C-alpha cells in the first residue's frame, strides 16, 4: 500500500513530514495518518462486503423463488385476465345457446301438446282413418327430428383475437467480465 518517500505534505494534516504514498490513491500520508487512511479503507471494504452479502442473498432468493420475478407476475396477471375474458365469452355463448334451446323446446312442446290432443280426441271418439294415423306418425317423426337437431345454431370463430398474445423478447447481456 505505502512506500517511503521524501518529506512532503500529508493530505490530512498538511504538515511537511516524512510521508508514505498510498499505492491506491497516490496521496501522501504522514505516519500518524497512514493508519487512519488504512482504517478508512478497511471500513469501506467491510461496507462493500456487506453490500455483496445482501446482493448474494437477493440472487439466491431470485433463483429459489422465480415466481416473485416482476415479469413472471406480469405474465401471471396476463394469463388470469385472458382466461377471464375467455370464460366470460364462453358463458355468454352458453347463455345464448341455452336461451335458444329453451325457446326451441318450448315450440316443439306446443306442437307436441297439439298432437297429443289430436291423438286423444281421435282415440276417444274412435274417429280416425289411416291417413290420420300417417299424418300423426309423420308429425311425431318431424318433432323427434327437430328435437335431435338444432340446425339453426352455428358456432363461428372470428379471426380477430379475443386475447392479446404476449411476447417475451430477451436481449442478451454483453458481459465484459472475461
């Protein structure tokens, strides 16, 4: 750290004495103050070591619990919001299908009730012919077919995105510590 030189002025007390030049900062210190300078350097080294220890713990924490990383939290938030949008859209579509299905089955039920009344009336009065039977069979067949198929419902998907896609771009860090 220090080498003996001629009599120069100490940077601390300013007196012209025999001094030692600090190899790191190239300043001159008298024998009385060179120890103080060294003690100050040791104090600064201790502070750097404490800061390094804190940083090392932060690094360990980040490695062991990567879910705390701010970008991971942003991705998790995007995922939740996207899923909620999808769920909401799906629920709206379900409600439309259910509402249509209720209306569709209600219309079929009205026609089935009419057919039931015609069948009962024809049976009670014993007033029906083969064409009546064929007509009732055909109507029952139509109702069964209409209940089995809901051809007036179609599911379509739009080309516009419901959810904004998330992209991650990573720029390599140039390290000069080689």
